[in-house]
C-alpha cells in the first residue's frame, strides 16, 4: 500500500513539475519529432587532447591552463562541415558547448576576458556556428556549464564555501546566458550543465529560467539547473523518464577530444541506442569531439555516415516514433508511428519471422531495406511473417514495417 501511495504521489509530482516548467506540446513538438541530435564538445581542452576534465584531473594552475588560449587558432574550423555531417547522419538539431567547466567561452562576452575573440584565433566561433546552422535550416542549442573551475569552492566533491564566495561566478553565469540569448537571434535549446554547488537557490535558477523564457519565448530548457525544465537528461544510459527526455551519449569514453581514446562504439551499438530511445519516447543526443584544429575524428565521421545511410532507408521507424503496444521481445525493439509498428530486428530468425501478443489484425508487412512484402499468417495473437530473406540483408538493424487494419493493440503484454 505504501509503495502504491508513493507511486501515485511521485507521478503527480512529475506532472506538477512539468506543468510549472515544462514545454507546451506545440513548443516541443518539433524536438520530439526530431528524435536524433548532435552534441559537440569543443574548447581549449581539445588542444592537448586529454579530455575535457584535464584542467581538474591534472590540477593545472589557472594561469598555466589559460596559456592554451594563446595556442587556440583552429585553421580547420568549418562549422558548415559539422552541420553537413549532422544532416548526412540524419540528425535534426545540434547542441554545442559555448562554455565548458574550464570557463573558456567560444563566444564574445563583456563579463570575461577568457574568450575565443580574445584568444589567438580572435574569432567568435559561436557566431560562425550559428550562421552555419541557419544557412542549413538546422535547429541548434547552446550548452553552458554553470560552474567555472577558475572560481573558488568549485572543485568537485570539495568543501562547500560560504555563499558569498560564489556570488561573482553566479552573476557571471546570469550575464553570459543573457548574452547568449540576446546576441545570436533565435536559439532553440538551452542546455545547462554542472550546477555546482548543487543549490538552485544559490544559483537563482528560477530567475535564470524566467530570464531565458523572456528573451527566447520558444526556447526549450533542460533540467540541469536544479529546477524543472522542458526535458530531462539521463547521461550515458537509456532510462525512460516521465515527460520529454533526451539521453546524451559520448561516441567513445570522453566528451572532449582525447587522442588516446579509441574506444568508439560500433555503428550497430549506436543504432540500437537510438532505437531504444525512440522506442521509449525519448531523444538521442550523440556527441562528437573535434580536435584542437576543428576536425571531427575520422572514426566519428565514418560512423555518422553509416548511420545516415541506415536512416535514409529506415528513418520512418525513428522520427516522431514512440512506444509500441505490439511487442516482439524475441526479435529486438519496436516503435510506433500512428497506425504503423516497426520491428527493429536485432536477432534475425530466418525466412519466417514470428512474434506474438498481437491484438490487432496485420494488413501488410514490408522489409524496408529490400522492399520485400511478407506473406502474413495470423492465428489468434500469434503472427508469422513468411517469405522473407533467409539471412538479414542489413548488417545493422533490419526494420519491418507493419500496417494494421485498425489501431495496433497488444493482447496480453509479455514479461520482458
């Protein structure tokens, strides 16, 4: 009984939270239709190529780390190529780090000298990125790390200082977010990170979000300022949430460029993560880490092109998709768009593909990669799709599109 009461209370709490701060359906509809976005981590840490946490992990003195700005002059920074790659991969929006935990800004700021325009490059990289996105009609978002490790009391797991110690850092964050949401036209997403110390009152997070919404009425804001946002953000895990959510993943093990990190996920693994998010009504934000010169590693490029080829054929199983009432746990994953269900088959059984617990009559079944139409046999809630290839034609997920005579329904859902 206690568990039941807690579940009801928690559900109501989530509903109230999203009612307070969440996005109305019409404002977030494009984002939920998109399902797949690119995350970009890029900054001074890309030069030494030891990951985005090196400033903290190696205990580098502030003045020593700041010297990297004198080297930051990326000759191969071509944001239009980044945007073109995202489009080729089937991604529908891009989120870029405007500032990471090291405090270095890729944009021009009147409240900090630690910026790209004041580095060796002398350029506002965010302005160039925004232009490239707009030229390609690509929605974009600004990642902004609230914490700035150059300030006292910000070391992870360190001692909490008196609130007055953090005032300058908090004021800087408010000013810079105002700059970002004022100086670059319409911004689609505000992606906070690293509320440290974790204290929304200290950070004046409600005030911060109110300012953002006043400056950008249609903006989508994540939940990492410690107050309800428009969507939640599980990291490096697929975990369905109440309300809109987005799972962000690094393609290897680091977020920022690290030349030693060759632990790239396979195309198959990345597609399964994407499909898993869509099947649970979530988005997938996949990170790339350009090097210090602005080049995206070839390992990432190759994977994104392969994903894009798959998406051109099978994207209808992802874009705007959500959970399916008809499931086939013996095969892999399922998504639903309207009255169509998509079986994303990971374990190809052969020329006959069987599944069960189907409470609606199947009208047609098409293997998207070949266009083959299956011969359908259905008895009660069991279904057999005959005359399909003996071996899977797609090296990754093979998608079968099921059309129904009426709304797809389950019989008794299986235990997974």
